[in-house]
């Protein structure tokens, strides 16, 4: 809801009154209608005239207010038009129809950048304006200002050593400029100083080439006296650094020369490394490069000597010392390839031979190393061919059959006596012949084992005879001898077992003496001899016990009567080698302890014997 305001009500009332007056004048408002209108507007009939007067006043007020508003707006629009600034000049799109003032404005705007091209363009715009031109004075002022800026740009260029750029900049100053004479004089001065400084610099370089350090120092002093910032500051500093660098380079080269005099590998390598550090910008660098190439050649000669003496490790070690910045670097790399290939190549290693041949294949035919490399490659190719031949032979031999081994031997024999793999081939042939002999011996031994498996004396003797065919020095000789010894023991056991069985049967019948005699027929060295001796020993003990038992019993009887001395003497008759000796000695010791008097001489003698 909008809030009602007094001003708004007044305007509405004014509009209504104006509408009623117009209707009355035209006779369109009747009394009834008038009364209705008054009732509608909430006015009493007695106030109609007063309201009409008020309505006329407001109508004239609004009319004058409208007129005054129109006049005020017109005046404000005119004032705004008169005080508005003109539109700015579009310098990027300026046309030939533009005024000189606009062109001058654009030239000033461009010259504010301080760029030479913009300043020259600005000068070209005003340099030909005549004195009668309205903007001539302003143009001359600006021409002088812009020319001064060009002089400053030229000064900056000459200070940076850009003589050509500086002179080119000064040439842009036109004759009509107030600074033209000064610019021309400056150009002549710069050209003269530049020529003088260049002559001094050229002489300085000549002095450095011949290592005339004192003359070079004098020339630097002369250059510092030139009244020019580029030469007496920047170039003097540069020449001082160059002189210092040349002296340092010369010192490095002299030190390297002293080291190289020994012609030893380590010293030569150090000399080469030191010479390689000489500044490439120095004039000494050419001399250093010459010396470096000479010392590198000496190292390569040492590598060559080492190669022909089969010291391939030294070839590699020496060739690695040649730096990349020498003319002999590629030759050194070729020696490196050859040395490493020679180290790698092994007559009995297929892959090593292939790698070695691939390595020397990188050596160019024009290389000085090609000849020794070609000689080695020929040798390795022969070794490779022989190796392949032996590989075929070894493959056949791997089946471990007599026929394949024989084929392998025939293949190995194809390696000629003058070939590198000949010795290895002979070794393999000898080994395969041994393998064939082993196969034959194995078959012989297997046949002997089959014979021995029967277990009879005849079969065992046949097995011994079969195994005896394996001669001394043959692979299975030791196995055969071991088997023969075992079978001989089996034969002896089979032959002697009946004798031992008979002796045992006699012993069971208590015919011990006959049993002992029978078992004694088994001679020493026989398989059952230890067993027979054990049985004989037991039987002997039984015989001795039987023989000595009465003596011990008689001694016990005497001791029971208290006749200990006689009992001791009786028991002492059992000698130490007898079966009952320990029993007799135990009894004697007991009886001696029961004697009341010292033992008799007889007893003492018995004790000493014990």
C-alpha cells in the first residue's frame, strides 16, 4: 500500500477542478450532474463558487511552472554544449586530412616513449615546417628536445660498444635541428676514438699471441687513457681479465710440459688433463692442443706396445686416458674397442667370441687400428669355427653312448693341428676315449656282477675272472678291484665254512682238541679266519679250565685244612695265560691274608710272579 501524500491529493484535486470547468463551459455538465459531482466530491452546495476560484488559480500556476521548466532545461542544455571538451584525437587512425595540430599532438604523444623510431618519426613531421607556420616555434622547441633525446640514446649505445648504432642514431638528427652541428662533431670524435682504440686492441692481441705480457700491460694502460667509457672501463676490464687468463693458461701449459717430459703413463695422462683445462678462449689453447695431440700419440704408442705384448688390460687403461677434445680420440676409442674385445675373447666361450668380433667390427677400415684388429678377428673367427665344431662334437658326446662318443671323436679330429682349438680338441678326444673305455668297463663289470649274483663258488670265480679284465688305469679299475676282493671273500667263506662247521660239531661232542685242530686249518688272511680264531680261543679256555680245575680244587681243600701255605703253593701252579689264573690269584690273596706269620720265601716268589 502506498502512503497518501498532501501534494499528491492537491494535484488530483486540481485535475478534477479543471475537468469540471471545461465541462461547464461547454454546457456538458447539468445541474443534476453538477449536484451529483458535488456530492461525489464531498462538497457542500454553498462552496461551489469558492472552489472555482481556487481551481483557476492552480491552473495558471501549473502553466507558468511548465513554461519556467522548459526555459530552464533549454538554458542548461546550451551551457552543457558550450562547456563540453572536444573529442580526443585518434592517433592510431590519424588520416592525411587531420590538422597539423593533431599531428603534432600525436607526435608528442609518440615521442614520450623515448624510442628512437618514435623520435625519428616525430622529427620528420616537423623538420620541414617553414617559419610562417603557426606552430613553427613550438615545433622548433620540440625538435631541439627530441634531438637531445636522440643524442642521449646514441650516447647509451656508444657506451655499450655499439658504435654503428650510435652513429646511425646521430645521423637521424636533421640539418634543421639546433643540435645538428654538435651531433656531427660528436660523430667525428667517436669515429676517431674508436679507430684508435681498435688499433690498441689489435696490438694487444698480437702481444698476447707471442706471450709479451709487459707490452700487453702497456697497451692496456694506453687504452685506459682514451676518454670513452666503453673503452676505458668495460674494455679495459675485459683486457685485464684476458691478460690474466692468458698468463694462467701459459702457466698450466708449462706445468703440463714438465710433467710430460717423463713419458710415463700417469704423468702423460695428468699432463693431457691439465692441458685440456686451458681456457678455449685463450691464444695458448692452440699450443696446448698441439702438445695434447703429441702426448696423446705417445700414450697410443704405449697402448700399441701393450697390445702386441698381450697386456690387454693396459691397452684399455691407457686408451681411456685420451680425452675427447683431441684429434686422436677416435683412434683411442678404436684401441679401446680392440683391447676390451681381446680381454673378452675366450677360445672356449662362444658368446665371448661373438661379442669380441662385434666389438672390433666397429673399427673403421681407415683406422690405424684396423690392421691389428683384423688380425685378431681372423684368429677369433677360427676359434669360433673350431668352437662350433667342438660344440657339435660335445652335443653328440652328451648322449653318452659308445657310437655317439666315437662320432664326437671323429668331429674333434677335424680341428687342424695349427688351429687355436687344437689343444682343446685333443683334450676332449682323450676324455671321450676314456668315456668309451668306461662304457666298455661298465659293461664288463655289469657282466661280472651278473655272474656273481649266482653266489656259487664257480660263479664267483667266473665273476672275478670277468672283472679282472678291467686293466690298471682304466676308469672302473677301483670299482672292479673292490668287487673282486668282495667276491674272493665270499669264495673263501664258501670254502672254509664246512671246516668251521665240522670243528663246531666236534666241540659240541666235547672233542675240543680235535675241534681246535680242525678249525686251525683255516689259514690267516682267509675270510673266516677271525671267526675260527675266536672259536679256537673259547675252546682253548675250556680245555685249560678242565686241566687246571683239579689243581684249584686241591688248593681249596688244603686251605680248608688250614694249610694255607701249601694251598697257596698249589694254586700258584696255574700260570698267567691259563683260563683259571684270575680265580687262583684271588684265592691266593685270600689265603695270604689268613697266614699268621710272614709269608714264606715260596709265597714271596709266588707274589712276585703275580
